[in-house]
């Protein structure tokens, strides 16, 4: 049930924010953690919580 709900939420976020942008941001965060600016972190946090 939780997994299904998480999947639905993920799909909703992709529709609202853009699947490509979301995935690229996650990849950037994973590969280049030392190069991230505060603004980018804020954007990613907003994307995570759907704000």
C-alpha cells in the first residue's frame, strides 16, 4: 500500500515539475554534491515536498 501510494505521488510530482528536470537534479546531487549552490538545494527540497 505504501509503495503504491509513493508511486502515485512520484508520478504526480513528475507531472507537476517535469520528470526530466527531477531526474537530472537527482543525478547532479548524487554526482557533484560539492558543486551545489544554496538555490539549487532549495529548488530540490521544494521538488521533493511538492511545494
